């Protein structure tokens, strides 16, 4: 495991400068989180006005601690934050997480301070996270050096997903969306203004956590692209998909990024080429980051783009055909023998060619899915499957539908996505471990994304252009 991961995400000890007794304050939440999440290292609250914080002995200053802490969370602002960074470097602290804002995102003086911190990091070996960061969180070790409210709103669950983001808000949003889908998340890290440590470096670090199966990124600037390129190569080697949002696609977005994290823009055409060359899937927003996560965690790797659609609604079949065409998915041509087998199970007015309309006969015969799905599974023309259930409820044996869908997925070993907008129906499918979405746009979008990404990763890594910031943001 890389040194960066060890010193910042699995520190032997953590000091919190500006510690608070109130767990709802920025200086109180990390202490609450670490105690709640079972962090095994030493926690040293630092606040000259209190003898104790949240049941822990409190110290007046860094100099009063019984040891040099491996990581320090700097909650104080302004000149106090600057002095704290200097003191940490002088003491031999390995990781300093600066939550304070008002630096490179504000003015030239703030940018100059960040350049000074980069020099300090280079000279001393201490890594600096931030400033203007929400912090770092590793739910595998309980080292939660973050004040994110989302960890209160949505209870943590350790799992195989890592989120690395420049923006604290976007890291929290991606975490919340993933947890909402029932997925466990181990790493949630925000790098802020990136005076020293970048998203690229944090991605390299968490990619070396062997339990991580999906890496999600949010960037406003691709800083240290050579590190991200190396990370992508390593991830490809170990079968770790990387999905990224790179914001600031437009001139107005780039100006907004400059005032958010002080980010310098990249040339967008070069960013696109860089991602394609390295097998990084680019999506538009954190919703898209989270939406496809189940498919990646199921290790979906479709052989092609041929799709089979099955529904109990003819209209849904038509709309799915339209959506598939827009997304570049092809309706698979089923073998005559497959259609003949399906025809034996369905009523004469049903459609047995792809898309397959089981019709409302499903209400009177809940076994129709179980009869049709095995026949389709045996057809070699299909690379992936979409089951759309726009209407179900009283009278439908939904648990049987879900059982049959789960057995079908296990039988084929191919991607199977379900759409069910009725939450009680969707919940039954999710309980059976079937990837379930609110509508066909979501479900087919995920299938198309993973098909695109799989094709990209099957190609050899390409050449990539330099990503130096060359765009003039002057009004």
C-alpha cells in the first residue's frame, strides 16, 4: 500500500487543531466520526480553552502533545492556519489536512501561500491536503478527517467503492447517492484547492487498496496528469474501472471553477483524448457516477452492444427500442428456434421477436417470465438484457418475477438491468440482488455506459497530449 495511503488514511495518531466539544461544529465532527467508526489510533484534540473534548484529554498546542502526530487536521482559519502548517512541518508531521478556505480560490495572495505550501511539502516530505477541503474519510480504518454532514444524514457502510474529488460537496453527494442505492463506500476524499496533493495522487493511493473494485473521480482540473496516467495503467492491470466527472467543460464553467477551487483550466479536447487513451469513462455528474456502480461491481463486461428487451407493456417495448437506438445499442436478432420456444409460452397476441412483449397476460400467469427468460438466455445473439416492468402491484407475484430475474442473471452471466418505477416493486428486485432502476432511461443508459467503457478498455492504451493549462480566463 502506498505511503500516501498509510500516512493520511491510516495514521497511527491524529491531532485536531481547533477541536470542538460540539459534534455539530466543524472542529467537533471528525472527533465524533472517528470515535463512532472505531478508529484505533490516538486522537489528540487541541484547544487552549478546554481541558477535555468529547471525553478525550485536550491539549493547548501541538507542542504539548506526548508524541508527534502522524496526521493533523487544521480547522482554524486565516493566519492561524498558516502558522499551524508551519508548525506541523517543523515537527515532522506526515500529513496536514487544511480545512480553512480563503486562499487560492480568492486572490493572488492566497495563491502565493499555496505555492509556499507546495514548497514546504517538497522540502519536508509532509503532504498537505487542501486548503478549502472538506477532508478525508477512510471507513476501512475509521480515520475520518472530515466534517461532511452527509456521514450523519446517511450512515456509513464500508464497501468496495472509492470516491476522490476536488469538491467536498461532490464527494459527499456521490457518497450519498451510492449509499442510497445500498452500496458500501470505503474512501471519500476531497482535495480542495490542491496546494500539494491532487486528485490524481489520491486516486493512485486508493487504487492500491485491494478491496476497492470501483474508483470514482470528480475534477475541475486534471493536475499531475502523469500520475493519473500511471494510476489508469495500474487500474487497467488489476481490473479496476475508473469513472470520472471533469467539470469546467465550457468557458463559463472554467471561470466558476477558478473561484471554487482556484483551478487552472485544461483544454477540453485534450481532456477527452487523455481519458479515452487511458480507459477512463467520463460522465456528466455525480448522479451518473453512482448510477452505474452496481453494474461495475457485478463485473459486467458485455461482449458487444446487442440488447434484448422484455416487458409486460407494448408501449414500454417501443420506447425501449427508441432509447436503445439513441444510445447506440442494437436490438439483438433472436434465432428462429428461440422465438418458437417463446411462442409456446405466450398468448397469440404477444410479440415474440425482440423486443418481447409478454403483455398483461403476466397478471394471470406469473410464471411467464420464468418461462421466457431461460429461452432467451440460451440465445447467443444477446450481449445484455433489459427487463421493464412499468405496471405491477396487487395480483402480480412480484417476488416470483424477482426470483426469476435473479436466476436468469446467474444463468446467463451477462448484464441484466430492470426498470421499475414503483418503489415497492423495485425494492423486491433489489432485495434479490438485481440491478434495478427507476426508468428505462437510467437502465439503458447504464448498459450503454458500461458497454462503451468495456470497448474502451479492450483497446490498447493510446498516446495522450499534454494537459498544461493554456486557456486565458481573462474577461
